[in-house]
C-alpha cells in the first residue's frame, strides 16, 4: 500500500476527512498543505532526500486569500508535480462534475483517479486508493456522467457574501467597497470576478441574475 501521501486541500474539514480515510486505510505517513506552492516544495524536497511521495491527493480549486502563489489550481499543481516526479500517482478530490473537465484531467493531465466531493465520497476515496495502488484508473460513479452539475459547487462564505450583495442590488464593480467596509478578505475586484465566473461556469449560468435566483431557490439567501 502507499507509504507516503501528500494532500493539497485548502478546506480544513475536507483535509481532516481525507486524513481520517487514509488512517483507516492504514496509511500513517500523510502530509497536508493548504497551498499548491507548498505542495510542490514538499514534493521536490522528498525527491532530494531520496524519500519521494507515492501519492498526491489534490483539490482543483484553491481560494484566493491574498497569499502570493505561483501555482493557483490543482491542474497546474498536477502538471508541475509530473515534471518533477513523472511516476507519482495522483488522485483529484473535487466537487467538479462536468464530464468534459474530468475527462480532460485523465487524457491531458494523466491523473490516476478522480473522486467527486459528494455523498459517499469517503467510500469512493477508499476505492480509489485500492484501484490506483493496483495501477488502474479510478473514477467515482457519481462523476461519470456529469448529471449532478447543478449541485456540484460548494458555496463558501465569501461566495455567499458576494451573492447577497448582488441580491441587494449592489453592482458587481462596487462589491469590493462593501467587502472592505465589513473587513472581508479577499476584497479585490479580480477576486470577486473570479468567484462569480467560477460559480456561473460550474452552474451553467450566463448572468449574475440567474445565479442570484438559483441561490434564492435553494435557500442560501
């Protein structure tokens, strides 16, 4: 079984959940980081020390908290790590459910497993560990056809602040001012735009008004 595992996940609860699954599976040596740059640094260090990691588990999306980073996404991290250690096994653990995105991870980024963050994800991560260790490809059943796209986005507190302001009639360009007044970070316009673009893309909306209406429908507002 895998001896050394590195987890790149910026949500603490998800991080703890992955560690628990690894412990239950008998993997004791697991390092976790919150930033992609740190993950690459640990991969390089382990290589230099002659004790490389066997497996990388990473999310796809990492929130911008104004900490300067060269690598800002899980895809970029996988690509960078493969340059350093081509034979490392990689499992992506994410809420993404669009088939074309997931298929691209396998075809163009050579990941070994994909587990969608959803119901039974601990069970599927366990299955992924067994399958990937056996040198086979794993894709969790609920990510196979992208049928659950509308439920795939995990709304953060920052997301809800932004959407609430939109619902109150605040123009997108003015949202940073209101965030700054409440001491909410990040508060830059680029951060706001990135989150709105992401939410609209994942939920297949073209307008902010659709996003606001959807959040009202599901009870977030």
